[in-house]
C-alpha cells in the first residue's frame, strides 16, 4: 500500500475539517443572490434535445436548421415549383 505524502495528508485533513463539500473556507458568499441571472440566461438560449436516432441523421446544428427551414417552407406552401421549360403552342 502506498503512503500518502505529508502535503496530501494535510490537504485531505483540511477538507475533512471544512465539511468536504468542495467549497473552500476562503470563499465568501454573504450577500449573494441565488439565481440572480437565471431568467436572463433562459431568455437567451433555446435548447432542444433530440432523440438519438434523430440526432444521428444530422452532422451539426447548421444541418438541423436547414432541414427545419425547408420543412417550414413546405408547411407554409412557399416552395418554388420547378417550371417546365417546354412552351405550349
């Protein structure tokens, strides 16, 4: 079994004394407000989770956006139909 060095032993004993929650005692959160910017962050993002089988069909976000725009155009009836090059007499 490997012995812990003095430095490691000291730091682990400090963690045990501070509660071991991962927050060091020198940080001061007095006066802090929980979730102060949560609303602003929520407004600025639009995250959609795709099922794995759907995500496998698209290599990146640009491909997803392109496909959704094309689908929206079809739904709105904005697709340009190719015109026939033949002239009628």
